[in-house]
C-alpha cells in the first residue's frame, strides 16, 4: 500500500511539472525525468548555443 502511495505521489509530481511547463516555465530545477529511476538526471548533449538534444 505504501509503494502505491509513493507511485501516485510521483505521478502527481510529473503532472504538476507538465502543467508548469505548458504554462511557459522553461526551467524546473528539481524535475522528475524518469518514473522508474526517480534519482535520474538529464544529460545535456550538444553545443551551448543550440537547443538541447536528449539521447
């Protein structure tokens, strides 16, 4: 039961982040990038003057 509550909280956090992004916020420092690996962080690829590439 506790694990289900944690998964629901994570999903709600992702929905909240999505809403913030759709409202125009471009930088969310503590964003969740993976529901499977909650501690995962994005790796930035590419040159500083170009948009982010994710791989």
